[in-house]
C-alpha cells in the first residue's frame, strides 16, 4: 500500500513537469520594437488601417554578434488590418518568426489618423491584450507613421529598442515632450474631463523659423545642421480620444510644471535677462514640491482655482555678464523677472485651454472631485463644459531658492579687453 502511494505521488508530479509544453525558443521569436498606424489610401476602406511593424535584430550592436557587418539592425513591414492583433497575426504570413509585442517601446500614429478620432477604436485592442504593456509610449508623427519609421535612422544608436528608449526618456526629462503611455491615455480619456498630451515628432524638416528661444518650436522646424533627421519636440493635444491641436516645447514644459501626476524634477530652460533683454539667461528649473491646486467650487457661480508652483533655480549661463550672483539688488530683480515670465507663460496656456480647448492638460479635475458625493453629481457638474472654461484661475510661481553654480563671479570684460 505504501509503495502504491509513492507511485501515485510520483505520477502526479509528471503533470507539474508539463509546464513548458508551449515554450517558444528565442530564435523563433521576432520582437516588434515600434508599431505604426495610418489610414489607408482608399476612402471606401472604412474600418481598415495600415499597420507597420519595426522588428529589431537583437544581434546587431552587441559584442556577441555573430552576424555579418552588413546585417540590418531592423526590418520594417506594413500590411492592412482592422485591428492591431489581427494584423499582427496576419503578418506572420510573410514573417518567418512569431511576432511578439512584449518588448514594444512605442506606438506611432500619423497626425492625419489622430485627428479623425478613429485612434480610440483601434487602441482598444491594447487595453485587452496582455502582449502590449501599459507603459508603451504613444507618439504622433507629422507624416505617415510608416514613413516616420522607415526614415528614422539614428546615427549614434544602431539598436532601435535602445534608441526609442533613450530618446523618449531624455526628451521627457527635459520637458520638451510629455510622458504619454497607453495606461495614461485610457485613464484620462475615459475620465472625460482632461486633455491628453502625446509627444509630437517628425523626420520631415522644414525651413527653420526665426529664433524665438530654445523651446518655442515644434518638431520639424527646430533649426539643425547634421545629425539625425528625427526631431521630437512639442505635444499633440487629445480631447476625448481625438487630436485637436499641437503645443510647442515651451507650452509642453509649462503644462508639466502644473501637473502633479507628471514626474518633473529638473528642467533646463532659458529666460530673458531683465537688465539686458537682448540676452537670455539659462538655468535649471528644479521642482521638489507638488504644485498646490486649491479649488473653491460654486455650483451656481464662478469657480475659483488658486494655483501655486514652488520651485528652485540654478543658473548656469549669464551671457550678459551682469552681476547677479553677488549684487542682491540685481538678484532680487532676476528672481522677480523669472517668476513673472513663468507666470505669464502659464497664464497664456491656461487662457488657450479655457477658450480654445474647453478643458485642461494639467489633470486638475482630480482636485474638484472631492466636492461631490457621487460620480453622477460630478459628471452632471461637467468639468469640460461648465467648471473649467468659466473658472477664475489665479496662478503664481514662487522661486524659493536661487543658486549660481560653482562660479561666484563671471568674466570681467573690462579687464579682458583693456
């Protein structure tokens, strides 16, 4: 009896050991790094879209690579489909390896497609499948997504997965593009109260605009010579899942300072020199505390929103060579000037949001929800159409600490040019 018990126990273990029956070897998988979505060229093909898959070659750019020197770093394929997962399955008809979306870094959609409002329908698949992660970034391209992916050929980074990761992370850190993943898209869009911002990019470089500051550009008109033709600058504005406008880099950066759900620690920017306005002062905007947003909601009156942004500033460049570091009078003037400039930028963006968009890209609806007992009461109050567009908004930037790097004095031109 005891022997039969042991035999039964050993036999039961065989079922546990079958856990790898569906295992797929690494060399049998193709990792999709970027996905592009475009409208088709035919108007009668309603509900049909073009999907572009950029597949990485994991052996390129590694020390253990056994491939040839001329082996491409990526392969890009395009096909039509009604939804993302169906198109992915169909692509295996001509891609030898099984397409896997586990390592996808970015979904690129063309501006033309984003403005139709069909994007929300197509992206619903991403919310249901377990293959796409919630952290996948959404990117809007000026041209067709297919052209963007084909033309995007970085010079310094051969591995496409590293390129998208590094490029998006760095541009987000400095505030010229927003952090825009799939999870945040559904969170804001289904909340039906705020605007969603997605990075704006292009490989089609236009004639550069007249210089108006480092951040007052959108992708495509940033003046450059040499380097990669891909530009990431500014943000596409989405309302209820549909793109309605574009913010430049400066506006995107201001929006980030007003949104507590965005991680923003240190942002490099320039400001007009208050004593010599023909020069710009460069410094790092440091935000260590959350923006204070206090809403005095009035059901039958004008709601008041008081916003205070505490920040610190470390100055790196003073081309005018005005003594701000030791002259306290000049320092107070600079401090006040920076606060006023930031406040003015924010007021302009808030005015545009109220008058043109009818909603905000700052996620301020989170702070008004405490005034309602039920979801229905909150929805009936209507943040988009009633509360925010008609609110009286007071905003203040408070510079709590001003530093000047590791040099106390700048070069004295009178001594140099004697």
